[in-house]
C-alpha cells in the first residue's frame, strides 16, 4: 500500500516541466516529523500577547512599558509569540485570504503566467524544483512589498481583472508594515534603546516581502514536509495562518512543539538579522511546517527587512564589553552583504543563513 501511495501523481504540484509523484517529494528520513499537525500540548506553547490599539497618548505609560517588556521577554525566551487584538481590520485580513485562495484555485497554466524567474524567487511556483531533493509540499507565492511589483504579477495572471487581487495584497501589506514598525519601536523601548533605533533603517522597502504557502492535503504526511526546518534570515516575521495547524517550533531542549492556531491572530517571530542586531538578546528560532491528509492549509509570512545599506551592529547598551561575560557574537555587516550570501545558498536549512555568514566574516583578514 505504501509503494502504491508513493507512485501516486501529485496534480496540485505538477507542471508541464515537472510531473511529480509522491515519491519525488519524500524527505530524508532524519527530517520526518515526529508529531502530527494537530498535536498540541497545553501549557507548552508560545506566549500570547494582547495589543490593544495604541495611540500616541499611551506611549511611555506604565502599561505601554510593561507590554514592551513582555514582547522582549517572549522574543528572548521563545523567539515567537502570538499577537491578538492587533488592530488590523479583520475585513482586510479576510479579503486577502479570499483573494489568495482564489489565486491558488486557478488552473495551473494560468498561475504559471506569473511563474518565478530562474534568477530570483519572486512570483508563483508549484513546490520548488530548484531544491533537487526535500521539496516543499506547497504551492508558493513570493512578492515584494511594492505596489508596482504586485500589480505586475497580478496583471500577468489575471489580465485586466487583476484589481481585486492587487488591491487586497497592497492594502494588507501596507497594514502589516505599519504593524511591524510598531513592533520595532516597542522592542527598542523594551531593550532600553531609542524608539527609532530600528525603524530608521526601514525607510526603504526594497527587501521587505511576503511569502504565501498553500499546502494541499498530503497522502503521506509522515514522510513529507511543507517547509523544512529553518530560521528566518530577515529581521521580523508577521505570520498569518488559517485554522489548520502545521507550524512547529524547535525548543531549546531540541524538542518540536506544535503551535495551536488562534482565530484572528498573528504569529510574530524574530529573524536572524534582529538576533545579530541585539547580539543574541532576541532569538531567531528554528521552525518548520508539517502537512496532513485531510485539510489544505494557507499561511502568509510577511518578512520585514532593513534597507540594503543598513549596518547590523549591536549597540553598546546591549553588550557587556567584558568578553568573559558577554562577548560580541556578531561582527557588523550590512543587510545587502547578508542578502548576497542568502542568494548564494538558495535554501536555508536550520540556522545556516546566519551561521554560515558568521563563519565567512569571522575569518582572519
């Protein structure tokens, strides 16, 4: 029976150039998930933080500072937290989910009009054949935080009927960018830094992007993954997921824990860039996406990245200069240099994005 399943054609992930069977997407044995998509342990989950709509009058109040510190604590211990009462209009969220599902429901030949190029991972792809092995069990869409880029992609796919999709994506990313800037201000405040310490490096949006994954039902979820174990190389991720579980986080004891979805929430996680920026005070944590037999799952990760010239250098306030107690862990680098290293790697596995870059820049000069 198992061999029969492995020979089954995967229509949702096959194109004219890549006709895939289940066996083509089976992962290496050491990557097979040990817990299912819907296995959650009460009391063993990332923190939940409620953010009521914050106006300027509440800044620097005691409640505001307590909230900032809670974000820092969650980001230091877990590297993740769930955000509720976030202030983003639910109509905006529901509309973008509707338009994304409409896109993924299109015939494959129409979606491939917006296919990613060979040189840059932007646009649509059915899995990612470039990986060669350990292919993600997912349809993938990656777009820059650029109205021009969104409209260009949508026009290729929808023609003159692109407006509904384009408007939904542009509005959604605009709202998440505003939310992200609030987070950076609050994290800076919680760390004892000037409010604009991080935000002043995000005036350009050239590298900020969104990645949407839709994971079809998988006949062999015990041997496949939607997305392998990795840390996010960017500064901060705002993840929207539907009601179907699948996100799993690697704890410090090297055990995987399932993250239970909460309606109308976001999952926030620290990226490699912010870990380096804070000398490891805020932690970028390895995570993955598992799949299941019964339900498709939609997730959208908004990756906030600084401008290309931003220098990622930990401020003295966060670093005890005595190397015996808290040595400098990361040599300063620009986001542009880090991005070049990522393009060379093509695929992030575990924390290789940051670790490999550090090996490169720590060599004697």
